[in-house]
C-alpha cells in the first residue's frame, strides 16, 4: 500500500534533527480527520526532538510555535483529493505544491503556509497527503483510510521513534 511512501519518507527524513509533524483536518468530517488521527496516535511514541501538533483546519495558528521550535524538517499530514484510490498516501515536496495540485478543505492555501514556514525556519517541508473516501459530516475514518493511517503511524514510529 504505502511501500513507496515509506521509502520516500526514509529518504526525506535523512539528516533530520528537530522535526515538526502537524496533523491537519476536521475531526467531524470523516476522512478529513486522518492527519489529526495520525498525530494523536503518535503521541508518546516519538523522540523528544519531535513536536507533534494537532493543527485542525487552522495550521497558520501554529506558525510561531513552529518557528520557535526551529525544526530541520516539517511534515504536514492531511487528506487531499488527488484522484488516487481511497487511503493511498503520497509524499509531496512543499515547493512542488500549487494551489490546484491538491484540493483540501482549509482556508489558507497550504502553499502559502509552507512558504512562510520555509522563509522563517529554512526547514525542509513536505506534505504527506492521504486520499479520502468521504469527507461528509460524521466521525471516524472509513476502513481503507483507517488502514492507511495505522500503517503510516508504524512507519513514522520506525523513522522517528
């Protein structure tokens, strides 16, 4: 399922010092919750050099906290409509994001958010995007997205634990 993503994450995290992992999404919109769910599950399982943030739909509210942490790497985890199969994850370099490359549910385009972080921290920034099946109002992830989230938690614990 996420074998290539696992390899990409391993390469991307090479040389990482202080890392921010931010979950983005809406907890009451089914699969849009996936980024938050992954971050919640990671709590207590990673090294102290990892800052976990549950940014919900307002990641811009955490700009000063990210800047003060002085990360080498910032990973944003979010649901995004990319035309993939539900649950499929892909790692996207923030510099390759355009306003139309991923359809998310957030007010501030992630590209603008990433540019600001890059300017203030000089960190490497990537988005771990997971294809949702359903973002209608409701709680809980759909089965394929939950399976993907569980796998990604294991991968991140192996890489950052």
